[in-house]
């Protein structure tokens, strides 16, 4: 067996990214798993499942993630935020998302969402560039997910 269901803790702890200098709150019992593109914030059962799949070299796609943080180096310093998002994830431009300019953590940001038909839920995206303009940061998760809302409402640059 690869994990059991554990609900998010009502108490929080801080996830900190020292390289890009930002932080946000996650449920105390959730785990962060680094990837080549950033970090996944996983509830305990999903973390156990992913570890089991990796350790046992099992095929298949994992369950939905509570919060994904994609970090992409910015190579065009003069490019617009929308252009940077399309450079990082070219398929987003083809999908015709409804992009909304907004402010996030005191910085210009881009918010958008997509209906994920596989899981019958809407995925919410928030894109922002780090204050030093070296990194595009995208926070992604289920639109109705309390964990994503906790991360978004507590996100801060240091």
C-alpha cells in the first residue's frame, strides 16, 4: 500500500524558498517535494504515494497536487509577464485562457484558470516575477483548494 488519507492540519508552517527569497504558509502536516521545475506541496498520503511510485519504479500518473510552484529562469529581461508565461509554458497560449492582470505580493501578476476535465476540477494559476526579475514564479492548484488559497494569501517576498 502506498499511503493513507490524512486531512490538512488546521495549523500552518512556513515553506521558504531561500534561492528566490519567498515564503508562504502550508498545512503543518504537508510535505514539500522538490522537482526539476520547482516544488510540489503534497498532503501526506499523496507524498507517500509519490515516494512509493518512485522507489518501486511504478508507472502511472500521480494524484492531483495541493500546490505546485513552478520556477523558471527569466532570460528576456524586457519581456512582459504574459510573454514570460508563454515562454515557460508554450501550451498556455494555444489553450486560449482568460488571463487577468492583477497584483500579487505587491507585484504585477497574471491570474488565470483552466477546467481540468480529467479530475473535473478547475486549476487556478498565479504568475509573478521575482523582485530581481530573474525568476518567473507560478503557483498552481485546485481552484477550490484551501491549501492553494492559504499559500496565495500568505505569500511574501523576503
